[in-house]
C-alpha cells in the first residue's frame, strides 16, 4: 500500500497533490492508496473543524482507495509517542511507500533526522528546524527499521504555495467560520469536490463543533489541586495558575491561564483535551507501557527513562548543576545511571491536636499529594469534612525528584498515611507499572 497520514481538515489543494502523487506510485505498482486519517482529535490535540465522515469522503473523491481511522491517541499522547505508534500501524498493515510534503529535499530531511535516530529520542525537536514534523516522521521510520527489518520508503513532494506562502488549513477554517460560508478566495484553495462537501456540511450545521466548554470550565473551577494533579499534562505551575485565577468563565480566560503557566499552544490544546476527556495519568502510563512492550516506543522515551532522568537531574541539582546541563549530560550517558527510588517515606508537620485526630481515624483517612500555592509539595489528609493540609518533610534531592515527576505530565504518584516509630509518615509510591489484570488499552485504531 501507499500511505498518507493526515488530518485533512479540510482537504485542500496541497492535500490533493499528496493524494495524486500517492495515486501515481500506486498505479505504477498495481497498489492501493490508504489514508490514515486522524479521528476524534487532530495531531495538534484539538477538535476537528470538519467531522471524520466528511473528511473521509473528501479523500475518497480525490482518488484514495480506502481511509483508515486513527483515534484515541491525540488527546492522550504527545507527537513524540503517537508518531511511532502510527508508523508502526502503517508498517504492520503493509504500507511500503509513504508520501509527504516539505520545503526541503529528502536528503536534507535525512541529514536532519540522523541526530534523533542516533539518540533514539524524538522529544524536543527544535522548532526552528524546517518541516520538523516531517523530520520526526522520517527519524521514527528509520528507528523502527530495527524492529521490523524494513520501513516505509519516503516520497517527498514540494509544499504547494500560493503567493510564496504554503496553504494554511487554519486560515481556511477561520475564513469559513467568520460567515459560515466559503469565501471566493478560499474556494481557489480547495478542490471542487471539497467545496461541494463543505457547502453541504455548512448547510447541515455540521462543521466547527466546539469543545464541551461547560464541562471543562466546571472542572477547572471546582477540582481540588490534588484532583487536578491526577489529570495528565497538568504540572504544578499550571495547576497553581488554574486555582489562582478562578473563576474561569470562557475559553479565552483558560488560554490566558495556561500561557501564564508557560504552556505553548500545542501543550495547552493537549492539556485541555485531557481535561475534557478526563484523561488520568494512569491511563497515559498504561498506554505507553503497552506500546513499550511491543517495541514501538523508543527505549530512551520509556517510562523507566523518564523516572531515571528525574532522579539523575535531581541528584545533579544537589551538586549545583542546573537542570538543562544535567539533562544534556543524561542524554549523553549510555546505560543506567544507578538505582532510583520508587518508594519514599516523608515526615509531616503536624500539631499535637492534628496527631491525636489522625490517631483515632488512621485506617479511614485518605491522603493525596498536591503542589501548594507557594510551589511546595504538600499532602492533604481527610475523611469527610475533617481535613488537614501539611507540607512534606523530605531531603532536598527527594523533593526535587518528586517535583520533576509531578511535572513529567504522566507519571502517577500515590500516597498513604502510616504510623512509624510513634510518628505519622506518608508513604509515597511512584507508579512505573500498570496492573496487567486491568483492561489493556491496546491499539487505538478502528482500521
């Protein structure tokens, strides 16, 4: 098969060129063109302007033989994890040739990708690299050659440009949204079949479906710090901004909150999608572990490496080495850097009154960690209306280690109140495995 992976939201003239190139290769080889079409959420973690069935129809009208839905990934995973999964799906389905568009040649893309292939990690690809998403796809394709003893042959065509600028799906969507019709200048950027389908969907009021902002705002305005910390892709800083700026009343106030938490647009969309879909850290952990076991997730991006990196950087911080330098040093180290703790016991700052209350209810009390308003790791101990909030008492390296894990976005942390040596402590467990007796999330493809 000849494969293309896309959002196609909606299909424009540049996408038509991709399908035409794939059709050309397929006809030469007596093969078929398959579009792996994102469903549910886009590769940029947002809701779609044009619903799946309409985008599927657009692709088929332009010469695709079949459309395979890819769903369940883009509100749970960053591109550094979803791209290996998508490429693995395509290779396993028998896709031999892959078509994409870029401003640079296949050789240049290959040269750019060598560093990432060598490192075996596809996180943090420089924003300034030209066509960095194509570079990521190329690099992951090379990485997976070790697993499958084959990979896809890339065909890179020039990006279609109008007045020296590439066609922007965002501009097309914004222009249509303004008056809920397709302006004449936008029609010039769209195939006739796309125009016909879009006009039909506009008439049916089937486009530009919004997020469930009522539910999102309710969660942001009512969830406790500890509840927010359970949701994937919310770190300590942004949780503090969420709580500080309540009450959130519209999407603009939410976007402003995430900007103040130093989130960029892509991570903001992923975090908001996780809130909307109630994606928990355990869920993301389980999904990544599933694909790790299949050899799809690069070892350097494994859960073990995320935890190991946090411990290494925290340890280096105690020597006066800043996080950026320590992280770079970690990436240069081959093999393990030593054991890291998955269980930590913390002391508590309790009054005699609080200790007495805890003593009477220890077996019934629930504990949850959170980041307090001052950015410190704290613990909430509660039963019904009874509630105690207290900071943890830990060595600096363990505090830094825990904070890095909390800010990792998807490493879950559990806590439990215990009595030890006549004092009360909190047992903290860093979860690095999932219970295999639970339902596995498996592959998120209906194809």
